[in-house]
């Protein structure tokens, strides 16, 4: 018997291809549908045309920065998690109201944050038993 959940459509905005691949594959293995973007421009196009339940956004990217994109996403009432591996960004994060994961982060920590946010926002239905 396996547990099946109605999982989320997650927008992953990450300009590092290796990080994007690892995180996307992990989220897929735990049952989420992942839509990936490597820039804020791509992310905005996805947001304009698809239902997204949660966004995971890298703060420092080429072009528009992730915190600016996150503001747009929050205005769309989509729960958002920010990530960064930049020590200066992390150091200056005191005023950030959004959930934040410092890179490198454990995939289990990412899963915990996503689960907590989805449960809080009603985007994750309880698990149901199936064959």
C-alpha cells in the first residue's frame, strides 16, 4: 500500500543548472509537479499562464533579482520560499518576512518547509491510502 497525496505545482526559479536539476528531481520524487525557470523573465511568463501553488526562488540571479520576483509572486498570493548561498545576502536578511533556506541546504529541510507552508495555505490535501 502506498500513500498518495494531492501534491503541489511548484515553480522553481534557479539559474544554477546543477542546483535546479537536483532540487527539481528531488521534488518530483516526493510527488510534486515542478515547473522550472532559470530567470525571473521565464518565471513571470510561467506565472502568467499556469497555476502555481508555491514558488521556490533563488535570490541572486542574473537580470532581475529573486527578491524582486518574490515580491511579484507574493502579490499574486502564491506562497514563496527564498534561497541563497551568498554570505552577504544572508547576513543582510534581517528584514525578510518570507521563509528562507541558506544554500547549501538539506533536501529534507526543503521538504519540511514546503510541507509546513502548504499545510498552512491549504495547498496540500491529507494523504490517502491506495494500492
